[in-house]
C-alpha cells in the first residue's frame, strides 16, 4: 500500500469516492483544489493498544496529526500525495487544460485526481479538454475523468495496454512509482531508481516535442547517471521537494521540461 494513502481516523468518514471534480476552490493560481495546507492543528494523542505494534502506533499518530492527511480527507483526495503534485505544479506550471497525461504508479489515485482537475479532463470547465491515463500494480477505484489500468509497468503487455489507452503521444509523463520498501536503504534506492529509469525510457518513447517528465527520485548515489540522460533529452531539468513531502523522507522529484526527441 502507498504510505501516503490517508486512512480516515476512527469515526471519520472515508474521502468521497470518485472525487476529482473541478470545483476550482481553495487552489493555488485557480488551477483546481489543493496545495494550501497549514501545519497548525491540535495534536491528537494515540494510546498504545494491546496487540498493536509500536511502529503501527507511531504510523497512526503521524497520520492523525498530519494536516495534509486531514485536508486530503476533507477535499476528497485519495492520498496526501495529491498535494505533492499540486505543489509541484503550482511552482513549475506544467499542467494545463487540454494536455494528455500519463500517471505511472497512480494508486490510490491522488495524482490522477489533481491531473484530471488541472487538464480539464472532465471538460466541465469549458475550453480545451485533456486526458489522463494511469497504471498501478494495485487495483484502484475509478477516478472520474481518468482511465486507470491495473498492471505492472515493467511488464511489456501492461505497457502495450497503457499505450492503447493513451492512443497517441503524451504531453506529460508523471511517475510517483515506489516499490515496497525493504528497510535496506541501498536496495530501496536501487529499486526506486530502476522504476524511474524505466519511466524515463517510456517518456522518451511517448512524449510529444516540448513535453515534460516529473518523477520521484530517492537520494542515494545512482541518480547522477540518470540526470545526464535527462539533461540531454530535456531543455530544463530541476529538482524539488514539495512541502507535502515529509522531511523524514529521502524522496524528491525531478522536473524535466521541454522534451527534445532522441535522435
Ligand atoms: C507513492 S504510491 C503513488 C501515490 C499516487 N501518486 C497517489 O497520488 O495516489 C506508489 C505506487 O507505485 C506503485 N508501483 C510500484 N511499482 C510499480 C510497477 N512496477 N508498476 C505499476 N505501479 C507500481 C505502487 O503500487 C504504489 O501504488
């Protein structure tokens, strides 16, 4: 399961299913919801229950005291990760109405929800209508306006299904893919970088000229090689750690814009 998926606190209802509408309220730059979350709230204390591991108690306490989790629940986002994409887009301005987006590692669907809003995939804001297709190993509930497939992105047959659903070039490839952590830092780093590398290669195949690639990176040493390739293929390559990304996490994101086709 994705660590960012907000579990509703006891007694609180689940986020609305199928959220991903286009209310346009409370957003940065009027692009949709999200990306303005205050850290100020009263701390919730969690008693250690018999039978619950200390690590689970710590996880629960962190979830209950995380303003992004609360806000994700309030706005109907499937994950607190939704705010990471919203914050990255508020800063780098890559999601625009009418664009065609691929979301790799989409479950439970937070990034797809933000993408649907910001590219106007539902077409309910007037103007250009975008498209969002995504894939994940996990089964996902539908997100209105997105075409989400279940499958392994490292499996050729699954990628073929993704390409069929996309039915043409993409303007942006997003990758928030993360393998299950093993607790062994070097192994976790290599696994996530392997996914990122596959995502970059896929982006080079499907991106339209001037397209963009946004991908999750984990600090650990092998990222430099990848950066060299990205700098060759894109006009600008920047790194950012959005405020919604926990300080304790080694993740950051690479934002590569202005794709030039590999010759
Ligand atoms: C951090 S979560 C993504 C959260 C998502 N961006 C959101 O906003 O809800 C990482 C996801 O990557 C997926 N993943 C990992 N390896 C994958 C693979 N080989 N193919 C497809 N999805 C994969 C995991 O199943 C997990 O759901």
